[in-house]
């Protein structure tokens, strides 16, 4: 299945990684390797191909992840922080 909007999937995965944020900049890597590789190529996470069970956000990736999480998953009546 390759007929989908990869950029949109990447944004949603980046937003969902924010749910598992720990140690200020790490997130559990429980997503498809192709998506994680694309996030790495876009500069949003460090190389996910290692033995760690989590990925490290880049500064840009962490900021983008937080913003996308707010954009996609905040309740409509809540004001952004």
C-alpha cells in the first residue's frame, strides 16, 4: 500500500510521538520503520536505527511535534498554550 499521502502520515506520527515524550526529548519508537526513516530524513528525529527503544527528537522536531499534537488533538474549546 503505497498510494497514500506520506507527508500527512509523517505529521500524524510525529504528533503521536509527542504522547510518549519522556526525558524532555525522547519518545518511544513503536511506529513503522519507513515512517521513522522519513522523519529522520526530514530532520525531525535522530537516526532511529539503533538498539534504543526510543528516538531522540531534534529541537525542530520536538517543537513541530508539540504544535502538531495541539493542532490535531486539542479540544476545540481549549485555547493554545
